[in-house]
C-alpha cells in the first residue's frame, strides 16, 4: 500500500574510514510531505581538510596537472580521485556547500567540474553550517545563485539581514527556509519579489511585522506558494492571507505573554488585519504552541476560519499544545466536520479534546502514518477499540507518540493506579497491528511488566524490527523480578560519593570495565535482549517517569523534583552498558537513573557507539552526589563525532577535570550545562573554548553568582566572537528571577534542540518540512 514517507538512507563510517550504508527498509512510493535532497550529514565528513589532503595541488593552491590526475587514476584504490564520478558525487554531497564551492572546487580540474554538478548545486544547505560567514554566503550566492533551486538557511541567526537579502539573486528558487533569519517586512518583500518560481517558504514573523509593506510583486509570489512554515513571535496572521494556493501550513507559536517592558499581549492586536486565510486546498495543517495563554488565543483565530469550511483534501490535522486547551464551539464544529467529510493520514489533538470523547470512534483514516495521543488519559482498551478496532491492520503507521499516556497499556483507566502492571495483551495487539513502526514514544508513564514468560514490555517491543527511534520510561526496562542468575553488584571503587574533590588523571582507566564481572550486560536481561533485536536503532531515550527538568519553558527554574519510580532503582550500570550494542546510535538521552552507581556503562557506549552525535544526561545516580565523573571522562575521549552535549545534574562541579575530558570531543559544537547549586571554574571554561574550535554554543546555568556569570560570558565573547560568528554564549544563575528574560534571547534553533529538555522521539511526523 502506498506509504507517505520516504525512508531516508544514512551513510556510516567504518573503523577503517570506509563507508557503508546501513540496511534500511525499501523506500515506499508516494509522499504527503514534499522533500528535497535529504539534509543528512555524513558522520565522517569534516570540513575541507580531508578533501584537500587528497589533492597534491591543494596545499600549493594550484590546479592539478594532467600527469597528477593520471597518477591518481592509476592509484585508484588509494587516491580519492580514483573513485568513479558517481561515488565522488556521493562523497561531495556531504561536504558543506560553502566549502564545496569556495574551496574544494579550486583543488583540481576534476573536482572543479564535479562540484558544479546539478545534483550538488541545486540544493544548498546552510543550516548549522556555523562557519558560513557573511562573506562566504555572499560569495556562494554570487557564484552559484542562479543554479540554486532549494536553499535551507534555517537558524542562520548570526547573518545580518543585509546578507539574507542576497537570496533575492537566486531567481530559480522553488523552496527556501529562512526560519531563524533576521528579516523585516520590507526585506522580505524585496526578496520574495524576485522569486517568481517559489512554491515553498519558511519564515519568522517578529514584532514589527507589517503585511501592508509587502509589495504587489511579493504578494504575487506568495499567491503561488503551496507550502508555508511560519514561526510567530507576535500576534499576527503573517503572510497566510496572501497565500491563496496553500496545501501545507505549519504554524509555530512562540509568543510570550508579556513584552520586555511588561505589557500584556493580546490576540486583539490582530483585529484589523486580514483574517481570511485561504484553506480551500489545504492538505496539511500543523500547529505547535509554546506555553502561554496568548498562543492559545491566537491559534483560535486561525482555527475559526478553518471551522467554517473544512478542506475536502485535508489529510493531516495536528495541534500540539502543552497543558490544557479547552474546546470551543468553533473547534467542535471543525472536528464534527472532519469526522464526516475527510479521511486522515496523521492526527494529533490537545488532550482535552480527546479525553472522554468518542471522537476517535467516528474519525476515518486512510493509511495513517502518524498518531500522537501525548498526555491523553485514553485507556488501552479504548485505544484498541476506537483506533485499531480490535486488531485493524495499521501496517502503514510509521510513528506513534504515546508519551504521558499513563493508561494506554491497560484495559481500563478507572480503577487502575499509575504504578500497576500493564496489560501485556494490549501491547501485543498494538505491536501486531503496527508492525512497521519506525518511531515509538512511551515515555512519561509507569509501564511496569508482570512476571510471565515472553510477556515483558521489552520482549514484545523486540518484535518491532523496523524501529529507528524509541523512547521508554526507565522503570519499563527493569526486569519483572530479581533474576536468579544475577547476584547483587558488589560495591564499586567509585561508589563512594566524592564529587570532584579527588583529582583523576584523564586517559587512565579509572572505572571498572563495563563488560567485566557483575557490571556486564547479561544476556538474560530483557533490556539487553531488546537492544539485541534492534541493531539499527539511531535514537534512544530512557527517561524517568517522574523526571522534570529544572529549566522549564517560560517559567522560573524548578527547585524541587519528584522522587524516581521505585522500579527504576533496578536499572543501573549494566543496563546502560547494554546500549553499547547499538552501533548506529546517533542520539542518546538518559535521565533520572538512580540505580547508576559508577557510570561504568557509559564507557561501553563511548567505545562502541562511534556514530554518537547528540548526548543528553540528567540526574544520574543518587541526587546530590556526582559519582560518575571518572566514567564520563573515559567515555568522552572516545566520542570523536559528538556534536551536542547537554548535562543536567544538581551540585555538579564543572572544574578543570571535566573540561579537560570534554576537550577531547573534537567535533563538539554545542554545550549546555544545567546544575542547581552547581559550580564552575572560569579559567577551565576559557581553556576548553580555546581548545575546541568548533564550539559555537555555550550555555551554563549553575549556582554561581550573577557577577561571576556575567564576567565569564563577557570574557568568552570578547575572546572568541570575532573568529566564530555564530558564537552564542549564555552564562546565568539558574535560580535567578531574570532567567526567563535571558532565555527569550536564545536563538530558537538552540533553545528548542538542546537548551530545553524534552522527549524528541515521534514529536512530529517524519519529514514534516525539509
């Protein structure tokens, strides 16, 4: 059956430096989301250095001679240029566009021709190319601007508006993403006026936006746009009323309730603006709201028009709202109309719209590929009855988000306590019906398994062999009962809480081998067996059921946290070590694991998960005692491809030992440290930044004084801002009352992806935009 999602292939580097493609399910035809060239980064692709080293002429800056090229071909098995053009084009597709056009192209004649191949210059990805300076971007547009058809500049917050305006020279653009870029109404008008072929657009709508400043040529371009992603930082319809041909509309509401001056915002500011969005051709409607009443008020204005006449071709309707969002008369009419007139492929609704409702029973679905029932109180019995109809075939379903659905794996929610055992028959029906799931989120709930052969949650999930991302509560992976083959772990050499008081030599084995003795992952462990059956898992989250970050969105920091689930005490170093089986793991989150004694399992992850790019650790071990630092130090020296590190731990001492270990992560780009009552050493931070040249984001929220924080922040900016144009530094006391105002200035790309903690598995439908 046709499937709406292209399964993106990834390339991995072996130990010898060769590349191989991880086995993936065959791509299925048809696509609801229109996608360009996949913006996937080659794990072993550095910047220009590797490619330059392959060319003898690169160091001298001269073109390679014909003799050199002939010699290269003769030594084809050892020289880069000995590969076929097809292989070279594939390699070059993972080189940043600025390097490709401005540097690699100048190394030799052969690469000069290949670097301008249509497959490389038609799609330009500048997103997260933090070395793309103002001059590089201008030169890039000057040299290949006319060839570019798809341009992704999302999150290029460091580029001034005058540079963004050069996009107007790319007259062949069909798709452009300018989210997170500095654009005024007038600049946007000048850019869009020149892009007559544009069909897909992503922009921010910031305070001061005025649609009346858009020229007639700009509005003509917008009238042909079929896909629009709009991030709102102020109450506004943005450019939606100008887009008469919309088929896909993505809305991100990031409006704060108050201005910097303290004035309360209101959706009434939109009165007088055009309020006639063109929804008649709409196929996809997606809205994601940040916390705050103003965001709910504004989204209702968008939905009011949609409720008047439901688009006949609507296939995906998704609204993501934190907290409660009461139904109104207009939304009830909309849902009733949808139940009567459309068949959906993707659905996500606020929990208050689903709780106690028979809506799911009346909804019609046509080969659904994404469902999200996050935070709903639906029981597993109702879920099976209303959605799966007692075993309906849902093989088309690729992504399912049940985070915070505390009763979704029980037959009835009325008499069940959150800590009661799950009904394994509910999960078994779900697994059998949704056998092709690629993304599954079961976090933020207590999913405890009872004794019974083959009935444990991990054993049932092991049947989902296509899983690529998985989020589970820590307590769900604990064995149902103590195993007779596993004796209690003996006291470890670092189990005594000592913080960072004692110096530890970096590079010396200071923690037990994760595969020796009792700390080794046992084959009898259900979690070990689960990961053994999912060798191609790329994204794994283990998050405590009661975990909440000390740094929530748009609110003061949380001073106290709930205690972990009692069953989570049985998940410790051996279970963490089992994660080392996941050779292709790229993103890992571990939060609230009180059973971790030494952190020895982290070492096995560092040694074996060589593709790891993003690591988030929070509240590991006993609260108030940081006992896993030696293991973390040993782990980090192996994480050569790690780009993002988020560490949240109370009483953490970010001293020279920590930063010396972190300095061995040569690819690190973003660091976020959150520590209630934690400390840091300014000299160690400065030395770390001087050593790790690719770090462009440094966020630290600790217990240090405001004076210390400001002094360190100014020193970092003064020392490194000139050579790192994208550098974003925020050093601030975690419990300071001004934290909310500081957070609002953080670029959204950093705030949403790393600074704020959240579960990211199945958060959105796959390939929602780019």
